[in-house]
C-alpha cells in the first residue's frame, strides 16, 4: 500500500465520520424541535417526518458501527450490522 493511498483513506475516513456526525446532529435537532413544540406535530405529515428522522438516525448509527469494525474479522458484528441495515 502506498503512502498516497494511506493518506487518502485517512482523509476519506475523517470525511465519512464528520458527515455522519453532522447528519445525526441535524436529525437529532429536528427530532427535538418537533418533540418540544406541539403545534409542529399537528399534521400527520410532520409526525411522518419525525419518524423518518428516527429511522435515518438508526441507519446512520448502524452504518457507523459497521465501519468502526474496520474489517470483517469479527463475523458476528458484521452479521449484526448487515441485519440492521437490511430492509425486507
């Protein structure tokens, strides 16, 4: 593996973790806002948005757990993450 590949992988890992963290933060902020202010939950579409934000948070967290394994050496963790991400 060359030095350029190692540096590129490191930068991509930082971007991935940062992007997921910002997405989780934004989704959490949306969930908290819609939970605190009852008038925002007045319509069914807003409740669907809140549920969608919960689902996306779950997917992002499962994705982060999956990439934290770094390698499929731990087969049970790999299977658990793939089961969480799989939607039938």
